[in-house]
């Protein structure tokens, strides 16, 4: 499964049992390096399951929040963040009825948790997702999305959400995420983790090629790598010191300034008001989501640059100053936004957990008991014979991807 | 609102009242050219609202399906398509529990209708969406998604869905779509429409630059343009004859072969089974979704290449040979997959309409009466004062996008 002829290309972290020959040394090094060894308390209560947090600590939502805040001091629980943001936006005149949301997250399907919350307020987003959150849709792409905005009261209104992501599991392991019906741990963000490995191995200068150049087989990763490297070089960061948390924060800064450049080129403030919310999405899921009685899965958001721009005037907002809703209100809103009327998060704090059945269904499409083998049918004598057909490609030699003509 | 220094760049169609100075001549020409003038029947029943279809015809779901099939003979209603596909996939051993879905649609938020159906079966997709459906995530991106697959019974399983999109509204106008709380018509697919205009104006050769080159301010559009141009040149298509339907079908072929190249490079068939479903997503929405008593909004899918690959052996499928579910079954499944338990589609045929309230909420985030002005709050003496803050960019001169260092 070679990646092809492109120089400097990599495989993102494919952890888990199927890829014992993991080539992405960077990702593993990162995890080993950055995992805090028992970051909060000595393990006095019970046997530690994995690194860091004890079983009891993993069931304590406030302890979990402390671990996250150690890495991201401005972190809020997802439902807490999104409800305060909705209050602040409504106060400045942005609602689902009169605004279109643009969401810029990573392509990783785990990011659906934040996307669902945004869409429960604003309806379907114009999505600019890319690997690691890199923006490749360009000025024309942003303009296309903006041109779909509601027009209520004479002005278009846009709300931009931009969040690269990171996983820090219930045991406190940085970069690790458990996937529905998949044994072992997986990585997030794989793209940023891959960049980190390359930067440490090859340095930054080697990544800074000319503008407008990409690897035809890996457009997004090569563009992400170049943009991050330029930024880190400008910031004079020491690659020896950089860890996954650090590169994720650097990605947030880089992508935010890219987004603001696109906005500058695409938005006419005489015709439109807009708002920008950036930060980092943090998956704090159970270290093994496939275990029935494991610790709860949580989501956090590290709050970044937050402002509204009304009639061309920018106002920076501190959402931590918006009061939290009551736990009961948060629970009702969380339930409505997860499209799961029958399942209510059970927490009595502003940190709401994702019910395991909801996570397994929404992320994994799992509706029954997990890890129960479903036999692959033999396409033999049944109805399957009737749906078989032939297919002739009309242009079998047409050029593929960015190849030259055959 | 210039697009910047990039040569040959364009603005996607910004129709509607705010952009009377529409620069995208291509898009409008296309629509004028390809809209069938009353394609089915003479307008005998009532006064025609716009081009083509009478009011009564627009309320007749079977008539609507006929108009779509005139342009796309293999079109099926969305719920009909997705339910047959789920049956076929289950018959070959692919379910939400044991498979990950990759969805490759356009970034347009209207595409949520198909995305929701896929996710109701498979859970959150690894999304590779790009403008016009162009694939830019690359080999590494695809591999990252695949590495999140469930492993049930020893093998990974992937289901790829790849669909560029087009709008054909209830009046039969090709390329036109009405957006929640936005007066006038908008375009879909704007990116393909823009490419068509450029190809007609500049020809194909001018678009075929070297592999691995993109416009830094418009990575995706420039990559899409180049790939489509190469394909159309290889197919020896006459640009004079090409219309929006034709370029959309060409995009389906191009993107399908790009996808298959990525699969070839990323999938190890000794460790994974997979399935591929391609085609075109067709928005057949009410010509004015903001009118309370307008015709119903429908979605169709033109079925393209469909196959499963099990243990390395490929079997092409003809989903039109899978029996349709009964209208009552379709209605129940459609309701469940739209996350709208209280709203049931009302059709008694296999063509199910999207209840207007569901479309307005899911696509537009609209929960009350539409087009009711929501005043923008003056950030004056209220609580808003408390959430204002200052923000200093730590690296104001950091390079943006693919710019060289400042």
C-alpha cells in the first residue's frame, strides 16, 4: 500500500490491530511523549486502567474537565460552549432564520459531534472541511456558500465556525480515540500528527515550497503541510519542543488567519454582517467505546478567536462571560440537537456526557450489540443473482486525477 | 469583491436580488439553453407559473419524475434509491455495524438531504466533499478514513458514495434552486456551472496545465477545472453542445475514475471488502421554497456505477432490479432518516416529498415563519457589554494561505 511516487508523503496513523507495521512513527512518538503521566492526582483510588487517570477519575466529569483544561485552559464542555455561543449570537442578531453557517472542521467522522450542534441551530452548513481543517475551497468556494445566505431585513448574515480537532481520551492519553466496533486505539488528528512527525524528521524549510504547488496524489495534506510549516517558521517555533497539542494550537492560528484572508476577499460588509468562532474541538471519549460499562464519552471545545462584525464594525466576544445554562436546560438542548429524542444525557453538571448508544449510533451507525459478526452473504442462488449486471467503462483510458493525458 | 490576482478565475453564480451584476454569464446561458420548454404536456390545465410545468403538473409527483427522467433516464426518487441500495448492500454483507461510509458530495449545504440518508444507515461519514464533488483529500486522506472502519468478522468494510449534484426545480428549470429565507433563485451546481462557462469561453486546452499546480486562492476550483477539462478533451466533447446536464454527467465520470484510482492505491482487498455507488444527486425542490402553499420539494438520484468488491472479486449491481419498498415502508424510513419524528412525508408513491417544514429546518435552520425580519440588536447597554473583550493577534504578519513569508 505504497503512497505512490510523491516525495515526502506519509501514511496517516493507522493504529489498531490491523496495522502492526505502523509507518507513522511520528504519531506514536507524539503520544508517548505528550501523555501526562497521571496529570492530576496520584492514583490512590483504584487500579489505573491505562496511563494517567484511574477508573474512578474517569467517571468523574469534573476530573475529566480538569485534565482537558491542563492542555487547553480555555476549554468548555461542548454543550456549554454551543449554548453560550447561541445566546451571544442571538444577542447580536444572528439566528438560524437569518444566517447561514459555514463550518470548517477536519474530515474525520468523529467531528460530527460539533457539526450536529451547529446544524441544530443553523440548519445545514456550507462545509469547507479538509484534512486537519485545512482550507482549500478558496475564495470562489467561500463566495458560493455565502451566496446561499438568507436575506432577512436586507442583509446577508454569515457565521463561521473553524475548529481543527484533537483527541484526549478518558485515560488522559493525548491523540487517542476509540472507534465504534474497531478494536484498539486510533489517532486524532491523524493529519496534524503526520505533519508533526515530518516536521521533526525533516525540519520546516524543506516543507516550504512555492505557493500554488501540491502533490497531485495528496493535494490537501501537501497544502496543509506547507501552510503549517510557513507559520511555524514565522513564529520561530522549536520543533524539538513541539507536541501534538502545540501543533494543533498552531493549526488553529494558521487556519484562522487563512479563514480571515478568505473573508476579507469574499465578504462585502456593506451587504453582510458576519461572526467568527474559532478554537479546537476536543474528543474526550471513553478509552474503549466498545466496552458497555466504560467511563462516559465527553466533547470539549477550546475557545479561540470569537467576534461579530456588524455594519463593518468588529466586536470581540468572551463567551466565558455569558452565563452557563442550567444543567436541565443543557440536557434538553443536547437531546434535541443529537436527534435522539429517546436518549437523554445523564449529567447534572454543565459537562454533559454523550450517551454511549447515541455515540455508537451517530458516529458508528451501530444499532444493535457491538462487535457481533455479521456474516458476508455468499452471492449465490438468492435474489442477488437478479441484481448482477455488466459494466463497460466508455472511456477506460481517460486521464485520472491530475495525470497527464494517457 | 474581486477574486484576486488569479488568471481565469471566476465567481460562482450569485443569483438572486443582491447580485444583479451577475458575472457568471455561463450559468445563465446554460439555464436558458437547457430548460425544456414545457417538456411533457401542453399547458392546458392552468396558468404556467414559470417555464415548462404548470402548477398542477408541479403538484403531480409522477409528472415531476418524468421531467427528471428526461434528463437523467436512470433517476430514482431518493428514498427509493437509498432503501434499495441498503437492501442490496445488506444482501452482500454491508451494514452500518460492520462498515464505514465515505461520502463524496459537493460542499453545497443542499446536499445534506442525501448525506442524511447515508448517515442514517452508516452513522457519520468520513466526508471527502469538495467543490463540484472534486476529490482533493488524496491517498493519505482516503487511507485515514478507511483506518477508522469497524472490524467485524476480521475484515474492514467500506462503502463509497460519490455524487456530484444538479438542481432542476419544480418548474423544470435546470440549474435552479430556491434557498430558505432567500428571495429569488440560486444555482446548483455553481462550481460545475462556472467550469462550463469557462470551457465555452476559453476552450479546454487552456485549462490543462501541469499536474500538481493550483491557484493558491482557489485550490479546489482550479483542480476541478483542470481534471474536467482533461477528461472532456480525452472524450472529444464538443463544447458548443455541452450543457449543465452534460457537464454534470462528465463530472460523475471524472470523479468516479478519480475515486477508483484512490481506492486502487489505498485499499488492500486481502484485508477489506468494499462497495462503490456513484451517480448524480438531483434537487427537484419547489421553485419557491419560501412560499407556504407551493408544490412539493423532491430529491432524486441518477444511478451510476454500482458494485461490491468482496474478497477482491467485483460484482456490478443493478439497483433498479431490487424491488421498491411499499410507500408505507418508505414513508416510515424517510421519517426516521430525516430526524423529524413529528413530520411524515405525505406521498402515497415511491416518490416521497420532503415536508416543507423539514426542508426549511434541516437546510435553512428555519423554525418559525420564514422571511420575518429579526432585528439586529444594538450592542448597547445590555449584557452584551460584559462579553466584549479585546484581542491581540500574536503574529499579525504571519504568512497567509500559500503566500510566501511576509
